[in-house]
C-alpha cells in the first residue's frame, strides 16, 4: 500500500521568545508600545509629566481598578462579563462599617451597628461579597443566562443594599480605632500604602496563576471552545462559579480597603469602576470572544488609561472629558489590536 | 427554454483538494422531471459533487449545463436563484416564525413595507396545501416535527419555482410513517415539473422512489441506469463496492476474555434498546451510515447525552458526565474535529495535555518543561507535520489536526479509547498512520471502539463489528478474512 | 461472540419505537400547550396583581369607592402622573424590543437619551423654535443609531462592548455641552427656559394627558404594527431566529439590523426630548439606567435573549409594570430602596424569562 511521505519535522522550535512569540505576548508588547507612545505625547503636552513621582502616581493611583481588573480579565477570558464589581465594592465597604459600628450607642440609626470586632466585620463583609458572586454564578453557570444582564442586576442589588443600609448616604461614625489602619498605613517615607502593596501582590499572584496553573489553563480552554472543553472533561459550570466568586472577593477586598482609607462606608462609592475595569482589560488586549488575554496586558492597559486621564487633567480638561477619552481610547485599542493581529497572521 | 430532455448535464467534472481528487472526471445526465438517486459509500464523492452543484465548492475543471446553459454558482443562495434548491440535513427554517412566514421568507409582497397577502402568496400556500394539507399556515414551525419542517422546506423550494431540488439523506431523522408521506410528496413533485436529486444510502428507498440511479465510487462515476433495469440490491451493492480489496485483516492471536464495557438496554431519543459487551483489549467497530446513531451511542457512553439504561465500565456504573468518564478511563475523539475536538485558537502545545493536566503539573502548577516534552513526544509518536509546537492548531491540515486530537486523548491514558469518524476528511497517508497507531495501541492492551461510516476502515482493523441502522443494533459479527461485505452493506442500508 | 441478531423482528421493533417516539411527542405537545398559554397571559396577570397590591396597601378600609380616591394609587391624579412619567420608557422600549428580537442589544440608549435632552434644551434656551429643535434632535438620534449600527454590523464589534463605548461617548459629550458650573441646562440670568417647553410633556391635551403621552401611544401602535405586520418586523425575527436561514432566503442582515439601530437611536432622541420637556431642563444624567429599565421591560415581556421571538405589546405591559412598581414602592418605602428594588425586579424578570422561554426539548 502506498503511504504518503510525511515530512520529518525540521527544527522543532519550542521556545517562547526568540522563536515564535505567542499572540498574547505579542499584543501585550504591542500595547506597551502604545503606552510608550501615549506617554511620550503626554510628556510633550503636559509639563513635568515625566517626573518620577508622577510616574509612580500613575501606577499607584489606580490600584483599585487594577485589582478589579484581575477578576474581570479572567471572567472575560471565559467569554463573560462581570459588571457587578462596583456595586460589590460599595456593599462590602458599607458592611465593613456597619458590622463594627458601636452597638446601640446613639439615637441616630446610622451611627449604630452590630458592634463586632473589626476583623470579624471584615471577614463577614467579604463573605457577603462572595455571596454576590455566588448569585452571579447561579444565574450564569446554572441557568446559563447572558452574563451582561445578570451582572447588571446584581450590581443594582449590591449597590441598592448598600444604599438601604446607609439610607442613601453613608455610615462613618462610632468606628473602632482599628478601622482606619488598613487604609492609612504606608511604607514610611513613601506614598505607598497597604492598598498598593496588596495590588502588587495580587498582580504578581494573578500573573503566576495565569501562566502556570492548571486552573488558569482550563479557564483559557473554556473561553477558547466551551464545547471542546466540556468534552475534554472540564466541568465548565464549576470553573465559572469559582471565577465569579473570586471576582467578587477581589471587589470585596477593594471595598474593605477603600472604606478604611476614607473611614466611611459610602453607598455611592466606586460608581463606574466596573466600566473602567472592563476598559483596561480591553485596552490590555483581552478579547471578549474568549480564550485570549493576559493580566499583564490589563496592567499595561491600566497605565495607558492612567496616562491618558491624568494628561487630560494636566491639560486642564474638565473631568467630564474622561468619558469621551475612555470611549475613544477603547475603540482605538480594539480596532488596532484586531488590525495588528490580522497583519501578523498574514 | 425547457425543451431539452436533460435538466442537468455534467461533463468531465473534476474537483481536487490538496492531496486528493474527490471528484474524478465525472460525467452523466439527469433527465428532466425524474427522481434521480445518487448513491455511493462515504468518500465516494457524492457529497462533493452536490456541494459543487450548490455552489459551496468551486469545481477544478469540467462543465455543468443547467437547462442547456452553462451553470456556475458561488453560494447556496446563488444556486437557489438559478433554480437549484437544496434540503440539507440541518434544517434551514426559522423556528420562531409561522409556516407561512417561512414559506414566503425572502419572497414577500409588500406595500410600503406592509406585508400583503397577494395571489402569489396564496399560490405558495396552495403549494404547501397540495403537498401536505395537515400543515396549517399559521402554525409555528417550532411546533412541527422534523418531518413536517422538511416538508415546509420542500414547499418553499417548489414555491420558489426551482427546477431541481436536491435532498441529502432526508429520511435520516424521520419516522417510518413520515417516510411514506415524504415519498408521496416527492413523487408529486416529479409529476409537477420538478426534478429531484435524491441522496440516500437506504437502498430500499432507491427502489421504491427512484427513476434513475447514479452510483459513484472513489470519486468516479460508475454507472447511471434506470432503476427498473436493476435486478436487486446486491447488484447495486456490487457497484458501490466494486472490486475494492480490503486490506487484509489480521486475526488476533490471543482471545480477549474479560469484559470491560457492558451496555444494557441503552435508549434515548435516537437510540433503541441497545445492548452489547466489549472485551478488554479488542478493537470493536460500530458501522452504520448517516443517521444510524453512531455518534449518539458514543456520546451516551461518554456521558454527554442523557439516556435510559445502564452502562458498566470495569464493573462500575458509569455516571453521566464526561469528566467522570475520563476519570474512569474512557476518552472520546469527537466527530467534529474543529468544533468539538480542538481548541483552534490555541497552539499544539496548548491542546495536547488538556485531558490529563495532572501529569504535567505538580500541586496545580504546570511544569513547562514537562508540557513541552510531552507535546514533542506525541508530535513525534504520531508524526504530526509541523515545525513548531507553538503553531496554532487552526493552521494545521485536517490530518494533522486529527492527530492532535488523538494525542490529546491518548495522553489521557484511557483504557478505553472511542473514536468517532477517526479518519473523516483525512488524506490517505495520514489515514494509514492512524490505523497503524490503533493497532499498536491495541497491542499495548488498550481497548478501542471505532464509530465509522467507512466500511473498509472497519473491515481493516476491527476484531468485532457491530452494525447499526436507524438507532438500533441490527447485528454483530466477528471479523475474519472472508466476511461477506455485501451482507453487511445490506444490513446497514435497511435490509434484513 | 457469535453472529447475533436482535431478538424481535425488525418490523415490530420499528413499530415499538415509533409508538414510543410518538407518545413522547404527544406528552411534549401537551405540556407545550400549557406552557404556551401561561406564556401568553402571565404578564397581564402580573400587571393586574401589582396594581392591585399597591392599591390596597395603603387603604384604611377596603371599599371600592376608596380605591379611586384622591391620594391613592389608582386615583386619577396618580394615574396621570404615572403615565406622564412613563412617557420616555414607553417611547423607547418598543424600538428596543425590535432590536432585541433580531438578537442585538443597545446599551447606549440611556446616554443617547440624555444627550438628546441636553441638545434639545440647549437649542430651546438659545431661542430656537420647538419644531426646529425637535427635528435637529431627532436627526441627532439617527446619527447616534447610525454610529452604533456601524460599530456592530460593519466593524463587527460585539454589541455589548460597542454600545458600552458609545454609552460613554454620548454621556461624555452630554456632560461637556452643559455649561460650566451647571449640572443641567436650565437657564441662567440672561437666558431663561421658556415656559412653553413644559407644554409638550405636561400640558393637558386629552383626558388629562399631554402631547408627549399621545405621541408615545402613537409610537407604540406603529411599532406593534411594524412588528407584527411589516417586512421589518418579520425580518428582525428571522435574523434573530436563524440568521443563516434568513440570509439564505436573501435577507441582508447587516442592513436590516443597522436600520434597527438607527430606529432605536431615533426613539431615544424622542424620549430624551420628552424628558427635557417634562423637567424643563436638559440633564446629562437623566437617561441613566434607562437601558436597564428597557431590558427589564423586554424581559418581563417574554422576549428571548437570543432573539427570534418577542412582542412590542408585551414589552409595553412590562414597562407599565416597572412604572407601577417604582411609583408604588415610592409610596411605601423610602427612596433609597429604589435601586435594590430595581435589581431584584431585574433578576426576577431574568428568572421568569428563563422559565418561560426555555428551548423545547430537542428530539
């Protein structure tokens, strides 16, 4: 019988760099390039933009969006959205205050809480945050409802609950001394506070997680082809559930830190943060089609957004320009990334 | 202009794909207002021929004349406008609309955008009514059975005044009584100025329905004859099989005494009370043609689809989930490579280790070096043609893609490996490599089940052969060097 | 293993299976009829229930005469107020439904509405006549819809992301246009918003209801007819139900859906003007969360997420339910419960929709 001659593989290339760069790394590098370009423009337009303190601020001022971005990125990789994170921040912050406010210490209802120790309050608040994530998971993984609609609903639920507990305003009295610690302690001599350290730690963990763990690999598989993932033995429902709970937990942590920083649980906190988290993920090259993207890219995207918005402030543009800038920047990013990838594949 | 006797004339049609000539210098005529059947085994070239007629493929060379004029179409819509409508196996109706709305879709009469019920529309409804009065125009298509949906599609094609209606395995998904009704309708079409090209492997249908039959084999046209001149099934079967010498089957040296898989009274929406045992170490083959239920059976065993009945694997009851099946030691190479088996946007390295991550990781952390080595190992073992394991899976040829899927499943270290249409759309070279691989695996003690619609494949390597037809297990036999392949084809085409 | 044939003859076997398949199908058909009846009428039941609950909740004693008395839920004043405030959502959600039937979504409608309100107010404030401002704003709506359609159908950006981008864009432009120091366009020392701006959305024209309301009614009637009896409505359902089949039948999906986006933009502008007229100011945040309200209305009305089926009429009932709920709740609970209520209603609507619009069992 005739057999077709099979070409023996010539040099089998296996290295990641130097050989074939993965598409994800390519896009991340592409966006780094964009970042440098945007930064250069900003330096030209805004005096003193290149000062080290300013550069540091660019990274540290957005610590909260970056933490959110971690969860949102992973959810996006599976092809889903999580728009509930902003509401979750508000809820967790408010709960962290409410749980440890003094018990029955005042006539004013907003000054009374459950009187629990701070640590317990934090723990309970985080649990509630994860509860929101669980609600998301139920509708999305079990009922298979489109995630955009569900998470908009849970966003309102969470924020609404925060509004109810604060009667539409905030709670900021009768707090234990320990309350402000997390938000104010910083490395002596610098402006780097716990929140920034948490962000850095989480980014590093997330990056290692994304590149090296089995769990993360399966997330990419689910996003790339949910049917094939199922046939390859991945329990898609389980992974989605865990992801939404993680995303909620990250939002919760952010909420705790922000509440501590401002020593208040404000029901209007973090309005629009979920949108920003989505924007930086998209800027970083994460694709809603699923199976593609990196937290490192998201981080780069966050800095790009930071540069753009602070340059706008530096040019004395009103804060209202932010909306237009974000829209335009996102649009350019999506289109240019698609263009770059298509060119690459030739 | 319809004075010519032949509605379609095919002259020296050739279609080449990289590495294979799917249609090899085919010439024949289709007479006007006849039911013209097209038969042939898998890979005979009939689907490719049809795809050229419907515009899905462009021919490599040759001519087609429709009503005496040159015919060329770019896509299905184009073909429809030129007079050739096709009923595919995937129904092209909109479930959420009514029958009338589907009938008139794309052909509506309007005044300022308002839908009007004109004579033209009433005529179309009349067409449906004359075909099948029990379908009411204002019924939702979603409430119709598959058979009735088909009829709506037929009516639509007739209403669009098609010269030719092609039907591809139309009886695969409908019941016996519905088949009778469909045949009446098809005969009615013929009597009303429509030519029907009817593709089916159910040979009884050819005799019941067909005026003419064209047999294809290995891409070539074998013969076109009036059905009345054909004596019996075996004559047809002989034409379909020809003098193909099956590669010699080598009987097993040792017996396989232990049962590894027991299937008891398996039934679901497509399967009827199937029971069988598979023995450890053997290569079993489930053979049947389109609609026989092979994929449904594979998916049921794997835990993807629901069923009634019991399946025992290694003495324990199998649960209804793929991850449980994999954990128990079963792996499935799915039917659709691209949509079910492969992660096309990922690389080879991203695909291969997927079903057994434990082996390339420790404590949940992936060991890059192990991952690379394992991938390289399988690329080598299966001779996957690539110069890098970082190549995107979508860029590989069909054969190499299948090898990646195979690697993926082999890496799962399954004791039972199920392969659904393992060599579909793969060139000859890769095919034989896969067969040697299967034999090698069997020697190593693995049990293998192949679900296939290619008889040579099954005859080549399987120790035991199970014949499926219409969701039932019709017969089982032991393979040997002189198995009666005609009888097999007889059974899987509905004979007794 | 020997040659084996199945125990019973194949003929019998086939009959047995056919009966099994047929009886399965009959069962499905019966439950489908029950389910389809529930599907058709539940929403009216829900509306009646809600209205009833809110009517009863604050009554001192249960008597029919009190039902419609002043101060109560169903009193003429109250009903008129509700209907007046319902004008924007009634104007917009019909077109929104059509778009969702085709399987596409527009999250920017709220911002489009706000921007329209702002532009309209700005023009009125600067002395342009009502008709002129009206037409310009409607043109703006068409342009916004055109942009959305371009992003989604031509550039093929996922609808969610494309319309989130335009949401941000429209909102940003609206915020910028508002003069510095003001949160809304309402007039200053030298320029005053004319009193007649209220006429459109507040002045009693018929049965105590203003022009804007009757325009909304007209819009609803037109869109119901469009959905049920025109090519556009049918093609929207075809595209949403089975885009491939639709395109095979010659439908140009890109153009159709693009048109639907333009229509949505048009009505968003109309809704924005109604809001501006009602409040006599152009508030760049006035349309916030309108897209959520539309989604809830559409979900309550039984439109499937994936498209293919849906009903403008039922969405309207859904819109009325939302208005009733929000108005009714305002009398019962403090304002800061609104968001949580909306969220719960949305999730409840999602769950309800899921139960009712589930795929039939695939056989």
